[in-house]
C-alpha cells in the first residue's frame, strides 16, 4: 500500500502515474529471472500415478458444476498439472510520472490456462469462480484484472484466434470442454510454439473486479481477444458464480509483482490509489486478497 509509494519516492522514482496502453508496455524487455524467483512453489510435485488429462476427462464426463469443480480442485492442489504451467512468464504494464519518467510493474503469470494432466496429455479445465478463487488463494496467487488480460494478450508469444463452438445447452458440459481443448491444441500445434510460450486468445478470463462487491454470487468474465486485439467478451457479471462453459479459463497471477525491479505484494499495488492505475481499469481494488477469499 503506502509503503510501496514511500519506497519509490525515497529513491526519487515516483511522484504520480498515468496509465499507458499494454501495446506500449509490450516494448519493454522482460527479465524472466524475476518471475523464476516466484514459481508455483506451493504446488506439490506431480505424482507418476496422477491421471493424464484424457483419463481425468473420462472420470468427470458425467459431472458438472460444483461437483466437477471439486474434482478439478483436488487434482490441481495435489500437483496434477502440466510442468509447463509451473514456469511463470513476465508481463510488464507501465505508467509515467508527470515529467515523463517511466514506472514499470512486472507481473508473473502462467503461460496458459489452468489444466490437469502432464505436458503430453492434459486438458484445460474451466471452473466456476469459487473453485478458481480457492485454487488461486491456496497457491498464493491472484486472478487477473481486465487490464492485465489486455496486457497478457498484447505481449503473448502466441495469439490464437478465438474458436467459438455452437451456443447450445451443452456449452458447460465436459464433452464441450474436451472438444474445445482439442481445437486449441490443433491451433497451437500448427503455430509450432512450445508449451511454455505465453499464449492468449484461446479463452475468456475469470477476472478480479470491484463489480463483484455488489454483484454477489456472480462471476466476472472478460476477454477472448480477436486478432485485431479487441475482446469478444466485455467485462460481464451476468452469470452465476458457479457457471463455467468451454470458453472460460483460469489464468493465475503471482502474488508478488515487481515495481521497477523491486518485489512487492501484488495486493498492495492493487489497493494503492495511484499504482493501481497501472494494473486496473477500475482504479484501486481494496483488500484484493480478502475479496478473492470471499468468493470461495
């Protein structure tokens, strides 16, 4: 919170901030070693006996809603996630002092959306807000803001075009999840990028939003960017908290961010009246950790 500003002022870096576009931020040279300091250390190693993604899909094929989310949560927190998801990727968002001096805030994010399985056999797993928030909180992570989602897309190594499926009553079924995952994998395979490459455009994000303070019992979703950089989905809280369809994904953001190279709790930056402008289109997000936990 204030100690972030005080530290910056003490070294003559900070007097104010004006948000700039993610496109400007994309020109910043990233320093992956910073994110390497905060890998998903709280996640257990994956057991050799863990279910592959295709096997897990069979296990939950007839489940839906909270029951399926509970199965996903159990798998993820036991360490059954692909190794590539443990390698966090830096994304930089920037602001400037009134006189033009630049402030960079580097966040560390998973290169793809939450998945169950191993590197060769995994499945991206949409879940409702309670499960997404619980997984993030238990691992010491945060959900992204809309502004972070825009920056992730702008700086992604691989931008996949959205692949919508017919909007039927089966949109939230496990079968739809699996089929859409297969489509995304075909796209990624054609692009020839490694799994650790920052990838975006394939899902809408479950996001952290101040709207959820008044829209209790809802989930906030945003994104699914087209190749022109415009999201299909504006920020929406129309769905109930437990709703998740094939187009949704969970991108985890480390609880530690770097302000001009110095580590700070992300929650402090998000609640700061000025620094929060770099990371949030909604202004400060007070007690973001408490807000996240309240969704469980």
